[in-house]
């Protein structure tokens, strides 16, 4: 237990969360959190679990001529290094473009690592999927067509849920947890496919493995604790690429960092959004026959609006696999 008074500790954690949020999401993502043009959700602050941050917003796709029955849904998980952010950061473009394709959108908050370390954030992500599946009829969504999306930490949650074995527990007293957690597909931005610092050091190089969000994710409070068998098992369990199998859903990944080696002068944590994370996942999925599309800035070079092209490709991927 820390010796600091509670108020001082909370102040330090608050500052830490802000620094990580800026580091992970960058200025563009922070602006998106404050997006004033996003439409009002049809259902706001819907409780999907027992914890304070277990809440989601839902935008329902309008009825389209020639299409009957419930709509598919994309569930968005926000970034922020597992220490910041909330469901309000879902980009307006994702909501608008999905709705135009007849796809509903949900955006879920989850417990942060400063409150409850791994596996809490990932299990909250799975529970949000299970809750929507349980309430599908009431919410007008198709329980068989649920996809996950996210950026940075939220992307990691989406991948972890999508690749993990089904978390349904048929004998659980909680009807939510009796539901399947499986997904139809995943589309993510700036995803870490592993949270194992040992693997990150080898894969990315530089000092990416020193990112300030990693120790809080696993509740590590001292250097000695980070090199124990218990923590090593958590590293491995938290990493989405350790759960892949041939029956996994298709995935598309986008990266904006340069697809190049890190500079010898790279700062601590730099490279945490490197495209090599996606390449490592694709190298595992391709031999299994699981569709894995990897995109980064070089793929959109020369286009007048590369960011818009990325948005188009992401929603087109959802439309293909959900329609």
C-alpha cells in the first residue's frame, strides 16, 4: 500500500492519466473526444455491468428501404492507455458512416487500470458484447452480427475479445455472462497486438517496451515485481496474438506511425503504435486462413485525403462482413 495520502495519490494518478492520454491518442484523438458535431445517441448511458464505468451509448441505424430485420452493430472501445478516456471519444465519422450503411454503433466505457488492472478492461469489453447480445431484441440489433472497433488501448480490447475463446459460461447465474462473446469481425486503429514488454522490446526495438501505460495495466508497482512468473503469465494472457486460432473472425488494422525502424534516440514508449504490431499478427493469421488486412500510411500515399480513404476502407470492411 502506498504511503502517500489518498488525495495526493489521486492527483498523481490524474496527471499520469492525462499524460498517457495525450501520448497514446495524440492531439488529433484528443480533439475527437471533444467533437461537437457528433449526433445524440438514441440510448445514452445504458448500464451493461455492475461497475461505475460499465456504461455504453447506442446509435441505432435508421430503417433502409429493401432491408428488413434487426441491424448489425459495431462496438467501439476508446483509447487512452487504459488510464484515461471514455465512451464520448467515439469519432463522429465512424458513427455517421456506419449509420449510412445501416450499421448501428455502440460506444462503451470500461474500467481503467488505475481502478482495476488486467483482466478487468478486457473482461468489461467482452461483457459489453455479451450484454448487447442478451438485449438484442429490445435494442433492435442482430445478435449474430456484432463487430468490435477501437483505437490504441480500445483496439487491444477489441482484438483480445475477438481472438479469445468464447467466454460464455452457460451455468453462470448472471444471464449476461451466459451469452457468447464471439464477434463477426474487428476493425482497429493503432493496435498493440501484444502487451508483453519482452515481446515488444524484441519486435519494435528502441524503448517502446518502457511505455508508461504497461506497468499500471498489470498492477506492477516495483521493478522487481515486473520480472516474476505471475506477471509474465499476465503479459502473455493479455496479448491478443497469443489467443489466435483458425476459427477467428476477420480483422483489418490501420497504423499511422512510419513503417520504419525506430531512431536510436527514440523516447521512452515511442513506437507503441508501430505497424510491426500488425505485421506480427498478420504473420500468425495468414497461415491459419484467417483474413487479416494491414494498412498504414504508405498505402495511402499520394491520395488527396488519406485519412478519409482510411475511414472509407474501415467502414467498407464492416459493411462487407456484417451485411
